[in-house]
């Protein structure tokens, strides 16, 4: 089995496991947060969080006590769970999952569960067997808001691949090319670099396509997805993002690309056009860049996310975009930026109700856009707040706001 597991590597045989030091630090921090919040222990069962704390997403339950002890009970695959958590250096034991009827006696405590993440039937049945009633969902979400230097490096690596995705779009695009062919070109780059096939979302029932490329009037079509730009999608079951609309001369083509590197998401948007954009469209883009700068400035000051929304919205309203900001009325989204990391839709959000700042170490996609019946336009980059303020992770000035084919 060890010979088989030796094939679990990245390109050029690079070890793509999460460093053991990261897992140790995360589990230790969780234990401290549980102790401070008065929780005896936490049972981590959501797949994204299992990856965060154990280095893999095997079928199992990780028990972390407030005293700092960790045990990973695995149904399958035990061998992969051991390997992915660092083998003999793992910060937790890896054990076979016992019968559920004996699980409470095995762990010897009553852990809090991720009731905010788990399917109701699974959570209630499991909780009934161990007597769990406390929810640790928010504790986990709060911990994950602050990214380590290693996590920020993963996002920086993702941003480099994303640059190549934009270059691929530039290379194949032009008048008469369908949206979906541009997405295919970008996805080929992403897949070859190690994208695993899924963009993880926190909110039900959201699902996200990695590339949302919309041309002309398709950029004005709303979808189920809570974002500024919907798009036709290829068919009603996949009813967001790119479809079969072809690029027409001098119409705005909005290219919103996500890449995920070893689990970590980056998000950026740029505009393309076959020919040139009208002064009206260029003015709209300039206004959205100005709105973006307000959001960044408020984040720089460490003010609340809700304050960033209010100040930026006031500018958008003053510039005449209130009815088209982040969608055309009535299908408007009420935010201008979203945190991201292992999931695309993390917290906090630049919106009303988020009366707290982006923490130092927090990462956020800032994305003001306007949507009209004949198209959409806007800007987006992924940022991190560090000790000196907001710093871009994705392209920022390395890719122009508008690229002409």
C-alpha cells in the first residue's frame, strides 16, 4: 500500500500534502477557541473542514477536544487518511470508525457538531447517538477567516495560473467565437495545472462554474446564482455562466475566472471586446473601478464591512448606477465583495449586516459590476488584508481592465 500511496503527488512528483505544521497549528487553535467558547470538544465532519484540519477529505469524523487531543475516526480510506495527514508525523491518531452505537463510549465526551454544515437527517441521527446539542459551525468559520502564510502562498500560486487562463482567453477570442469556447480554453489551463473539478460553496443551493464568460446581451440575463452576472449557461440544468452566445463587434465581454489551487480559490474579472467599447461602456467601467477603490480604502482603514458597503454604494448611487449595481433591478445582489479561501463564499461580506472588519489575514474578492439589458461590465480582484492594509493577490495592474481582440 505504501508503494501505491507514493503516487499521490503533484506535478513533477511534488508533495502536495498540507504541511504537518499547518495541521498542528489549526488543531491547536481550534482547541483554544473551543475552550474559550465553553465547548468540551468539536466533531468535524464537513468535507471542506476535514481537509482543513486533517489534510484530506476521507469519510470520517475528526474529534478535537478543548484540551488539545485529536482523533480521526475513518470509515474509508484509513490508509489515505494516514498518508495525507503526514504519516507517522500526523498531529492526530487515525483510527477505524467504530459502530455508531459504541461511538459515544469510545470518545468519552459530548462534542459540539457542525449543525450549520451537515444534512439535517445525518446530523440529527448522529447527534441522537452521542447526545450532541451544541453547534461549532461559527467557531470553525471564524478560524478559517484568517489565512496563514502557507494558505496565502497557495492563493498566490493560484493567481499565477489564473493569469495564464486570461492569456488563453485572449489567444482564442474574437468576433464570432462562442462564449463556451472561451471557457473551454481557460478550463484547459486550469485543469492541466491541477484543478480538481469543484468550486466549493458554503451556501445552499449555490453551485459555481469556474468560468463565467458572458458576451453582450447574455451578460444581462439573471440566474439563480447570487451574484451580479448570471449568464445563459449551456442548458436549464446548468443555468449560469457561459452558453452558446457568440461575440459580436464592439460589445462588452465580461470574463470572470476562478482557479482553485490545492483547494484554495482566487477570483478575478476583466473585460474583453472584439473592436472597441463605446465611451458609455468605458465610463461605466471607470465608475466601477472608482467604487472598487472606495471599498479597498475602507478596508485599508480597518472599518466594518457594512461601512464599506454604505460608502461604496453611495458613490455608485451618486454616479447613477443604483438600479444596475450588482445586477439589474429587481435581480440585484446586495454585496460588493465576498471573502474566500477553501470556499468561494466565505465571511465576512461587503454588505449590510456585517458590522465587523475584514480581519488581518482575511482574503476577499472585491467585485463591483453594473448590469444592463445589453451587457455587463465591472472589475474584480482577490485581496488580502495584512499589517499594512489591503494588498492584491490576483492580477491587479498586471492585466488591463479592457483587452481588445
